[in-house]
């Protein structure tokens, strides 16, 4: 790796190297052919937001900012989530930095009833076909990592496969890019991916720039039911919570409390 490279650039550089290896083992054409004959069980993702506010929880064994988020098996967490009031389960599939894998997503999918969001650093159409075949129901795209045309292409490709894209933004420039690309579900990341500092006032600020017909999720830094209530008052459509639930002594209780705060007055 180059010296003085920030963590996000390092992750993306690693992702491109991983993709080269994957494509050598299993070419894109092979994935496309398999996708043409694949009929996965579909679980609602976008439709959930049309019914009410959505609580998304996460399975990530670790992160660059926290060494160990899951001390037990990730599948034991999946079993807890399966019995909870969570609407969507986000699974980290990045191995090097977050301890996840595509195999972990497959295993989680097999044991939970909820919709599955694949969370990774998706920069190439290969990963969208891979996501479809896992199968996941939706996938994360980070606006700042992609050009306008790349973002639009990856959103359209997913839609053609029946997948929903959650487009993550950090500032007004990202929002404009996401909207130009055709995003209809946008995630405001309260975490600065350069420093990993979180501040949920980012959601409060950026909601002022969101069109009313866009589903918006507040991501990261939501640690308590009061935080969930705070972003709910901004008009968000849902929240994605990872660390606070994973580190809770009683994840199911925490999920229930967050869901109650999120859906109050609905």
C-alpha cells in the first residue's frame, strides 16, 4: 500500500485487487450466465419503506474503529435478530477490514426471515451480479466512491435483476449525485469514513436537502432510543444500527426499544 493513504482509499484499493483475483477464478460472463437462470426467493426491501419506518440492524464481526464487535459466532447474532422486531439485516461481506464474507451472508440468509442488505464497498458490476446470486435483497453503494455514470449504471443493473440499491451519502454534493443517478433510497452516513467520527447532526443537516419523495435512512452513531427519536423527528424513513446493538447486553431488548422510539406516533 502507498504511504499516507487514508483508510477508505486503502479499502477500495484492496477491493480492486480482490476483484482481479475473483474474476480470474470466475469470470464475469460466468456470473451473468448463472444470473440468467437464477430465480431467488424475493423478500421485500423497498416495499418496507412504503409501509412505515424501517429498522435495519447489522452483522459485522469487527471494524477499523472497533476490533471485536462480535465475541460469539455471527450466526448466534443472526438467530437473535431472526426473533426480533428488526425489519432488515445488513451483513458486512468485506473480509479484511470488517471480518465478514459472502459465505457469512449466505448462512445468515438461510436462518432469518428478514430482508438482507449486502454491505460492502461495491465498485464494479461483478459485485452486483454476485449480490444477486448470494442471494441478497439489496446492496449498498457509496456515492463518493463512484462517478455519476458508474453510480447510475450500478443502480440500473441492480434494478434489472430485481435488487434495490441503498445509496450512501455524506454531504450535499453526494445527495445531488445520488439523485442524478436515480437513487430512490438514500442513506445518510453520520460517520466520517476518513476519521470514523460520528455525529447524528449530519442527518439533521442533510435532511433539509432531501426531496420529499425519497426514502432516507440515518446510518451510524445511533446509540440510544433518544437518538432514534431525534432522527425520527427529522422525517427519516428508517435507521441502520450496528455497534450499539452488537455491544448491547441484550440485543433483542435494544432492538425493541429502538423500534418503539422509531415508530412512535406513526
